[in-house]
């Protein structure tokens, strides 16, 4: 029972894949070999059936790409019809003298029933069909295909750039971006193919005229010379057969032309063509004038009142029907009412991890009619941070909150407020850089990001403030800078096991043995995620994830599973990555060291505390913070960044101590400094007094 179930899809696939070669072989048979009239009848009915099916698929497509195989289908349908024409021409010329059914019952029916047996009428009917097909439908569809192909190809680079922009902004996933790129490429190929496929229809119509002329004149010549018929008998017999043959071919050709025109003139819509037309004609404003005009025409003397007035009544009914309120015809009214006592998960959860809430006065910053300056900056921030940190920063949801002050904003992670501030959207923030020539009057405040002295000024004072030495930025830049800073400080909260799995899956394509040697043994997915979060907490990026994984494998070589120990070992192996994020390669690293006496006290405190979460005694910790603060203030006035360097045993404890008050000050151990990296000791803190910074004292730290 199991084996057939497995083989059935394969068998069906083989049948489907064999249909097209068999159809092509059958086409060759029609073109080369004599075909009985009975087979011709089956072929003509099949041709009509295929044409109707193609037309129905075209009418029910919501957008042109829903019928992307149409150009190829049109090609084979045209070839099938031409093959049947060739086969029927052979039968008409060879057996036409035997009577009307010599070429099959289908040709006889089209030649007698549809045109009443009068071949003159048939010629006119055929001529009219040819004019409709060639001059109106085919020519219009060909022009639309040509223009659509040109415009689609011209718009292709812009569409691809829009996809890249949406992907960078996090509006779509990489899988969605890949699918959209495929759709754009398919659309360009489709319209290019349709531009050529429309020539098939035009060529088919011309071939139909030529085949009709050949059948008529060739039949008359053969009937008179070979079968002894008079010119009148030959003309009547062969013209009826020729017209029947032409009509039975041109009716499917007309259907395919309509299908081609419907496809190339379609505009993308969630509805199929009947639904789209019905939705756009479903307006009382459209039908009311129609009803009034028809009613006026219906009462005029001499008009067919019994035809026009009912039509006016039908239009009036449509106008009344479409003017009814939507609630009367809304099927959703039958749905059960929502129970207010029932709480849904949607009521208590928010899928957006990152959020910015703004007061109503700040909504112009996200207004698309004003070019949404904040949205563009947030997009750039996410893209740059994703590159810097090594993983994709999630979407930032920006929404207004009437509970906030009009000019206030809040930055949240997982619904928890991590920062807030006040900005003035119409003004600019002038930040005191510490070297101001002349004070500018304005609204005094603190820079929300770094707490520096600043003032809000009107835009017309910007040149004056820049000349005086202020750093001037607009409101959207202030908020965006604050958001960028808070995301960097809280990157670990945005990184979890899902992100770890994505990074490992991406690395496995390039280094499968490395990933297999890392997880699930010796480290589980949770452990790898925890190590990465610990590194992000201290500002270590995950850009070089391959090197990080190699360091994790080396750090666990002795079988240890203690995550803090592994983190310290990994840091020592990726010291160049840590240093690179702090200072350029060509520059020495500015460092602040601890007084030997102070560092000795820290070491003793850690030994006594053992595995305590806060091993440094509170009094000693406060002394360290005060000393670091005094040094950092002097260095900040010089606009100089630095790193605190200490022993490996004290590094983790000092980092935990300093991070709440000095989140931007990295704490390194001397084992994390590469041997070839020069350092510049700019201060030493500790002891009773903190000595002034050592000016221009450059050393190699391995020699200290």
C-alpha cells in the first residue's frame, strides 16, 4: 500500500511531462501526413476547447503574472491551429468534390449552419471577423504589449533598488525580497515575451486569409480540371468548404486574441477581471445618470418605449442597489459579536521588539507627506547597526501616544522604556562643544544622548551658532542619534536563540566542520547565545562570527562549560576585534590604568568574595567610581576616548562595576591587547590622589 502512494506523484509527473512532446509530434503529423476527416473533427473541437480554456484563465487572472505561461501557450495554440489548417486544406483539395462533409462534420457545420449555406455571406462574415481580429484586437494588444515591455524594462532597476531599500529597512524578510526579485524578473520576461507573442496572432490572421484564398482558387482549378465539375459547381462546393475551414479556425483565433488583449491590458488587482469590473461599476453615482438619460429617451416620441424604459428601470435598480449602506450587505454582520470579557493574546502582546513613542507635536517627523525625515534616519540606523553588530536589528515601530507630553518621546525594548527625551521639531539643537566663542540665546537643555549642555534655537540662528562653535543638528537627528546610542547599549536584549540559529545556519554554508565542532557539543545553542549576549553587553560586535566560533571551540578545549570563564577566554582570543572597534589600526590605544595598590585591593576583595555576584566591597567600589569619574571628566574635556586596562582576574568585576555609570568605557585585560598594538597611558587612577594625565606617554603595554 505504501509503494504505490510514493510512486503515484512521479508517475503523474511523467505523464504531464510527456504531454507537450506528444502534442508537438501530433502537430508534425498534421503538417506532413494525410489525416482522416474524423481526426480533423476531433482536432477542431479540441482547438475550440483549448481557446475557451485560455480565455477563461485570462479573465480570471488577478494580474498578468498569474498566467505567465500565456506566451508559450499562445505559440502552441497558434501552431496547432495552423497544423489543422494545413491538414484540412489537404482534405478539402483532395476530397472536396465528394460533397460538403468530405472534410468533416465540423467544417460542414460552420460552412452551412453559421452562414446559412450562402458562400457570399460567408465571405463577408469572414472578412468582418478578420477586420475585428487584425485591425482592432490584435493591433491594439500588440501596441499595449510593446509599450508595457519597454516601460517594464525601464522600471526594472528602480524596482530592484526599492526591494533592496525595503530589505535594508526590515520591511520585508530576505525570503520575501528573493521572491520579489523573482517576480520582477519574471514580469520583465513576461512582457518581453508578450511583445513577440502578439506577432503570432497577427501572423495567424494573415495566414488564415492566404489559406482561404488558396482553398478557393485551388479548389476551383482542381474541381474543373481533375473532377469534371463546372466552374459554378466547383466555386460553390470549394468556397463553402474553404469558408467553413476558415471560420472554424478564426473563431478560436478570435478567442485567443481576446485573451491576449485581456492579459496585456490587465492592471494588478486582488480581484479577477469580472470582480475588478464589478467593484468599479458598483457605484450609484455611475448608474443614476444612466437611468435618467434612458428614461428621457424612452418618453420621446418615436422611440421604442417598451425597450428603452425597461432598460431605464434596470439602471435605476442598479443605482438603488449600490446606494444602500455597506452595513446592509456586509456579510461580516453575521459573525458572532466580540465578548468584551474575553481577552485575546493580541490585546496583551506587541510583536515589535523596538519601539519609539512620540507625542502628538512630533508626528510631523514621521509624516510621509513631509518626507518622513525620522523614518529615513531610522532605516539608515538599522542598516548600519546591523553591519556593525553582526546581526539584523529588528524593525522599529514608531507610534504616537497621547499620554505623552506633546514634545516628548520614549524608546522602548519589549515594551520597557529604556530612554526618553524632549525635542522641538521646528527648532534645532545647538550642542556646547566646550569651545564656544559667544553664547547664543535659546532654550537651555541637556543633549538627550550624552547629557551635554545644549540649547534649542530657531533655524535662522543656525549659521550664527556654527560660527560660535556649537554643533547644530535638527530634531530628527537628535532622536535618531539617541535611538542609535540606546540600541548599541542594549544590543544584547535584541539578540536571542533565534538570531544565534540564523548566524550558525549562515556560517554552516561556509564552514560546516566548524559549526559541527561547536554545537550541539561542546556548547548548546543556548550556551552559544549566552556567550554572544555577554560579548554584546560589553560592546563586542559579532561581525566576524566565524572567528568568534573558532575562539569558542578553543576556549572549551579543556571541557569547561562555565559561560563566564568561556567569555573571558574568548575575549582574549579576539582581542584585535575588540581593539578595532575602539581605535583605528594606525593609532595607539589610549588607556587608563589602576594604581598598583588599588588593583591589589581589588584582587584581594575578589578572592575573599569568591563566587559572589558583586565581589568588590561597596566602599572600595565607590572609591574606584569616584576616581574614574574624575579622570573621565578631564579626558572628555579633551574629547579623548580611552579604555580601562587591568589584570584578567579583575576585568569582569570592574566591568560590571563601571557599566551602569560609564557604559561607554570599555574595560580590558592586558591579555586582550595584541602584542603589536601600541598603547598610550594617558592616566593612572587610584591611591589617595589621582595624578594628572600623562601627556604623550606612549608605550607598548606588554613592557609595562
